[in-house]
C-alpha cells in the first residue's frame, strides 16, 4: 500500500482515541500503581537502534546522532520562558540521557527543579505547577520517546500518514503525522502510576510535532498539548525553536530556545540542586 493510500484519520479521531484511553487511566493506575518501575539499562548497551523497530529507527535518524554518540549525552537549552499572564524569565534546561534534568529559571517557586534519574524522590516536594513543567520538559520529549524502552514505557503504533483536519478539506495536502500511543511512568513527577500520551511526528520530516494527554487537576479534567515548532539543525542535531504547553486550548507557557549545546556526561552532581 502506498503512503498516499493510507487511511486518513483526522484530528477528531485522534482526540477521540486519546479520550477513550484517558478514561481508563484511573482503573489502570489502581491495578499497576504497586508495581516496581522496571530497571534501567545502559543507553549504549545494546545500541539504541537495536531496540527500535524500522519506523522508530527512521524517526531516530531525523534527530541527529546525539542519542547514540559518546560525548553528546548532555544537552543544555537556554532561552526565555513566558507564562500566561506573566513576564518572561530566562531559563536554562539541562538534560542528560537517559533520564536526568535540571530546570533553572522560570519555575513557579523560583527555585531550580531537578530529577536525578531512577530512584530520585525529590520531585515529591514540588508544586503541581513545577511538576507539570518538569513532566513536559522530561517526559513529553523526543528523548523519552527514543529512550523510553529503557524506562518502562509501553508503545503502540496507531498509524502513519494521519491528516490534521477532520477529513473534509478538498485535496488535502498536509501536514501528515505518524502517531504513537505511549504508556509513561510518572516517577519523575514523584507520582505513582502511568499516563497515556499520544506522540505525533511530522511524516515528512520525522520530527516530533506534539504530545497530547489528559490529566486530573482536582475534579477537573485537563487536556494537555505540548507542541514543538521551528525545528532547525545545530551541530548536526535537530533542535526546536519553540516548545509550547497548551491546557484546554489556552497557552500555559512557551519556551523560546536561543541556544543549544551538546556535551559529554559529567558526574558533577548538577541534577541535585
């Protein structure tokens, strides 16, 4: 079957699938909250590409080689974070594969937010707002998608070449998306259980376009979309210009990325502020 002949599923269908999946979160969490998080494996042994299927390897090739090359394990983003109704704040986001992060600047508390990897319990003391920021910048990412098979993430390919409209646009010419559903552990938030997330990759570029899911905030159900745009090449790696979080259709915050650096992993305690 040619790619142009793939069944088209519009945004409504994808959102509907997400809603159905989200409706079962409570029951699933009750069943598996007590299960231990699977042990992590070294990122380089075996090679990452050997853990991915052919579709995922094609997506991986679009990102550059920093997930597989020694000396590029740590990524540092610097830029501006703008919250809804608030001023801009300088922010520095440092990530080290597979699962470490430090966010300095732009947090609701004014203090640095960090997760030092498997077994770190520090996120339990964070506000919900800073947990949401941490989740988006660590779990709603290409890093989580490609490295998640070492972090207890379950994958389901929904399909390829999905339309972004409801199917009614005459001679629709794009964009098109490859869509996955992931079941992601919430240990990085300091929470138990899992969350269903829909990852949509641009079919033409292979780069992450958005991550969608639902969460409960008190008695309110919140539809979250984390969007990536303005992808560009830097030092042979694909990096976004804007990372944006939208809740129930309203922008919660956006990060305008000014610079990105790729450096080796360092045992310097940076992820324990």
